[in-house]
């Protein structure tokens, strides 16, 4: 159900990206999200999945449910390729997705990954690959089902999930992917993006769009009413490309009353519309 009062406050923040909008969002959602922190503490924090200091992840909702392993829901944060982290017990943003996953009866995983400009394409997709490999070998001890891993990324994180599919064509290591307000290769790079992807002239060989069009991994694709126009073009463009190629429309959503930052940042709150759609998608691909 939509929280119309909160949606109106978010609409007043506008569509631009930047610290003022993020600070406004944290103020709008902070009270409700902070109330949820104690209810769903992390089961394990800063678990290493690789050798770099940012190769760490937090786990929410560990333990099987009535003796049955849980689907594994992995969240990859955004941050324009240059910043961002998985959050913690003091900083609810991004960590809220792991708590939401645990509330749904899944094993929630929220990761850090290496950042630009020190690490450039395809570092993000390589790190997601490392996470999947680590989960395949280790998630059973936390009550997770290694055969039912769903990746979810927002903004830059969605790009990294897309790059995972690009780097691992034809592999069935994941059961589904949720792409929230990402960049897939529909629109040209901007200057900030080149710090990760490199020179725009070579982007055609690096963008994940061809792999996204051809992948057989089920996708759920979403953006928001208040996303900047570029992200909306990317979302609609990817849906169109996949519809033309595959003759079926993917599960998708245009989420009203939310912006680029709140698309993931509101998950777990009383506005359950996106959560419910993601839950239905996870159920459809995993059978849980």
C-alpha cells in the first residue's frame, strides 16, 4: 500500500540527483527505517568474500525456516560507481534491503564492492561474480539455498548485476535478477560514468545491453516516477529491446511517488508495493 503522505514529501524533493535530495530522503524515511533496525539485526557482518577490504558482506535472517533452506536475496548498492556501502546497524540506508529480505523469509545479503576510479569496468561485475561463487560454497551454513540466488541491484549496483550476466553468459548460477533504476547501454555515457566504464568511444564493447537482451535468466525491471529522464529511458528501452527480441514483456514496474534514491531506500517500510512485486517475482522463479 502506498503511503501517500510520504510520496508527496518525496515528490517535493524533485527529480535531481545530489546530496540535498539524499539528505531530504533520509529525513523523510529515517524514523520508520530506524524503528526496524532492532527488529531485524544482522546475523553476521563484514563476512569476507574476497581479498580486497571492500570484499565484505552482511547477512540477514540466517537459519533455515522449518528445516527448509531459504532463497538467497543479494543486494548490490548504488553510488554512481564512486561511493556507497552496505550500511550497518547505525546507517539504515542499503542495509534496509537485507532486513526487508529477512522479513520476507529469505536470506538477505548486502555487499560492498570495489569502487571507481581505482577500479574500473568490469570490476563491479567481477565482484558480484565473486559473491555468487562464495555463496555457492558457503551459504548453506547460514540456512540459504545455493540453488536459488536472486541478485538485486540499484543504480550502479544494477549495472554491476547486468555486468555479472555479461561476464557469465549461459550460466545458471542465479535464479533471477532485479534491476532497479540502472544503466544498461540505451543512452550515452556521461562524464561521471566514464570514470568507471572508460572512454565513451569504447562503450559499445563494454555495455551489458546485448547480454541483457539475450539472457534466459528471468528479470524484474523497474524505475520510478521521479527518476531522472535518463534512467527512465534506460528502463523503458531495455524492456522494449527484450520485448522485441523475446516477444514477451518482462515483469516490470514504474513506481509512483518515489525517486532514484528511495526506490531501494524505502524497502521494508509501510509502502509495500515494490516489495510485493519483488516478492511475487522471487516466488515465481524459486517456487518458495
